[in-house]
C-alpha cells in the first residue's frame, strides 16, 4: 500500500513539474491592465478587453492571457483570504476568470511580495500559501508578483516562497517576477518563475528617462541588449509590457517598439485599450510574421551586432536555419543601413533569400549584403536565409590581462558570427574565477596571485583562443581595505595617490545596499575628506562619496555624503540595522570638488570646498539611535543600476581624529 502511495505521489509530482515547465515554452502573450488603466480597473473593462481580444483577432494571433494588474484587492477576511474590491469587481474574481476562460483565453492576476502592493493594496507577504490556493480555486493561470513594500526582504527567498506555494496549490500558474531587475533576476530566476522584469517601469515615450528610473522603450532596449544568454524556453527576460497604442508613440515608433520586443523574444503583453484601439494599432499587434520571430520555437533572444550612434543592427537565429534581422534607426534623420551576410553567419558570394516581414514580401536575393533606407525612429525587419558559414573570427579583446588581486574585470570576445555559442573556461579556478556577463562578455575575478589563462572555444571545439592573465598584489596601501558589498564587479587601483574605484550595484538605499567601499577602521570622533575628481554618468542617482559605516553588512547603519550626476550633492543615512534610508539634498555640484564628513558623538557634519582649504558647511544629521564607537570610514561608489558600472576617481584622501580640527 505504502509503495503504491509513494509511486502515485512521485508520478503526480512529475506530471506537475512537466505542466509547470511547459507553461512558457515560447514567450507568453497577453494583455495587462496597468499601462492603459493603472488603478482605474474594473470588471467591465476586463470583460470588454476579453471580448475584443477575440473579436479583433488578437486571440487568433496568439494572445492568451488577460491579466488584471494592481488595484483589484481591498482587504483580507478574518481567515486571511484576499477580498476583491466589490465596487469595481461586483461579481468577484472567479466570475471574471470563468468569463475569460469561456472566451478560450487564460486569466491572470497581480500581487506583491511585500506587505502592500505598489498601489497600497494588501500584499502577499506571509500569505503566499493561502493566496496561491485562493488563486488556484478561482482558476488563475498567471501571477505577476511585484516588489513594493519589501523592506528587509530578499528577492530570491520571497519569489521562491511564492513559486513553491504555486506548485503546492496543484494548479499550473505562470509566475512573472517583477523586481525591476534590481537583483539581476536573470542570474537566478530560472525555475522560480517563467519570466522576470529586467528594468524599472516602461513609460509611454520613445526615449525619455525619469529621475526615479522609469524609461521609454529605447533605453529599456539598451538595458536588455546584453541579456540574451539568460533567456530560453520556459525562462524569459521581460523588458516590460507594451506601450503600443497608448498616448504618445507615433505609429512608426509603435511598430519599431513591437519589432524590437519580438527580436528580444520578450513576453508580448499588450498594454493598451484593446477595445478602442485603431485598426492601424491592431495591425501592428497582430503582424503574423513579426510575432513568429518572437514565438520561434528555439527561443533564442536576439543580439545586437552593431550600433553606430543609434543605427542598430540586431539578429535573431530562427529554428529553420534562417536569421531575423532588424535594422533600427533611433536617430532623428533618415539613414542608409546595411547588413552583410558574413556578420550574420552566411557565406558571402552564395545566394541568400531575403524577406521583408512587415511588407510580407520576398525581396531580390542577395550575395553580399542588403542595404535599405530606414526612416527616423523606424525599423526594417528581414528574414534572411543562406548557406551557413563557419566561424571566421574568435579573439579576446586583450591578448594579456594584468589584474590586482581582489579586483574584477569584464572580458570581451570578438566573434564572427556574433551569435556563435562558446565555451569559456579559466585554466585555474583557484586563481581566477569566471562568470557570464552577457553576450560574448565574461566577468573575471582575481582570487589569488599567480598566472593562468582563459580559453574560449566553439562548442564543436574546432576553433579556440586564449588570453594570459597575471594576478598581481593589491595596490592599495595599508590600513585601507576594499569591500565589494553584495556584488562581484568592483575594482580599485591606486596610483600617485589617486584612487580609481569601479563598482556595480543597484544602490545604497532602502534596507540593503550594493556598492564598493574602500575603508579602514577607526575609533571615536573622526573626519574624512577627499577630492572627488570624476564620476561616471551612469544614472541620475549614481553615488560617489564619503561614508562612515558601522560595518560591511549590506543592511548596516551609515552616514554618507555623496555627489550624483543628476541630483546634486546628497547627505544620506540609515539609522537602524535593516532600516530604510533618509536623505537631505544639498544642491548642485560640479566636479572636481572637495567633500568632508565628520562624526562628533552622534552628529555628522557635511562640508564642501573648492580648494580643500576653505570649507563651507552644507548640513548635518544626528543619528537618534547613536553610532558605534568603532566603525569604518572610507570612499563609496555605486552606479545605481544592476546593468552598469560607475568608475569614480578620488585623491587627497585624509582621515584624522576630529580633536582640534
Ligand atoms: C510597479 C510595477 C508595474 C505595476 C505597478 C502597479 O510599478 O513595476 O508594472 O504593476 O507597480 O502598482
């Protein structure tokens, strides 16, 4: 009896596993309420969109999911079960799910890992099991889980809790992670969810970038250009929902936006009002040959093979041996654009077929290259098929690399064709560790002094190349030490008393930090002063400056005086371990400039200077919970982005006891 039970249990698990992994074999397609309706969503709108999905041909084109975003929840009942807003959804959510199913479509819902959703409704924190069970009872097929109100929480842990709760519910429901790319979900999201947002929210504009991080589709495309290696059947990078058919984008910009999302093998989640859209917008959203690129069964995300000041050439290998090519012009003028057979892996001199996928027309065959005029903000999408060429180039950018122990470096390979799969290894993992950083790009980490080499070879082993790596001692003078807090991308070098610090990391803010910290231990009241020579303009909130910090834990207590590219000088602090941060903005700055931060008891004073002699007081802050006697003082750098690096330079660094100063 027992044996039979175990067998039954195992086979149910296997079936369930199979069902979950089948959910997103190609990028999910559907509609979500947020971009067009924000919190003003109701049952009438959802029903009308479901009707239109069918009547306007979107369902036939492949769109499946109807997802209600934020704004449907109201409260929890005495048993903790989520209660929908009965004014907006008078018949309840199960009714809507049934309605959507009756149209042959699938139904999705939104929640949040935190205590509240971004719109202030009840979140799923602590209620994951009961929420997953409730959604399963309602017949939900898709769950988007956001990341607001998550102070002190860890992304992987929280999404895993929901993922497990969904599996335990027994109903295959697709989990869509929405932590805005802050903890590089492409590195860990596979198996937890079927898709993960890679950036902050898309805005209804071509290339705008807001101070808080939201941006138009062109900068989002940029941030996804290097993420191709992380996507594939069942696990997709999500550059956010479409803005096609909303207020601002021209029809041409909508067409380019849609084309590029298809080149990225992105989930195609329409974000407009399907019920009232024009025929022109419907024709974009349902373009069959463009959608076929997105839905191609081998599920390879496209890569950019060239970008000449906004003239971008992208390619995406397809299952039938052909290659989709997008010639995208994000400049303000019309341009002549070209793609060669050689760069997309076909033999030159041999006839290749070319089809224009928007015109749905075969063009004259080519033997070398294809050239076409592309209008401003427009795109031409082609499908090219020729005779496969062998790899004609494989080389490291540098023939030899010297790295200080403890530092990291990006290593780039030149490969032709660029989409060639490679195997890259270190000859000595004790000296040098290696990890993927993107398309033909790897991070190397210098673990110990010594010599070794990195080898890159094609997967058939027919072609290979190496580069020598020398790991030499760290150059920073004692008593300084260098900490890369929650990120493995930082480097420091010191030469002629100039410290160059390069760092990755999402931010120093919230309840947990990601940054580089060159620091030393001190006791009692001290000050640090330094000249900030330069800062990489990676993001309006990239931070370069001085910090006093209780320890190197990512959630520890600190005070920081920093300069930013877009928000001037800022004094920021965290008063309690894992507490959230606070700030005072102190006006504009131009670099180079001197900064000083001192601690006297629990009060911290911030100063700036143009010459390092005459100090202007900027502001101060008192830490109401005190500050430890022994602490760290030093230089901090963060790019305020998990996609970028901030290289900052400092000199004239002074750390001294405060007495008499
Ligand atoms: C966040 C998400 C958006 C949307 C809103 C809802 O900003 O990133 O996509 O779900 O919350 O409040």
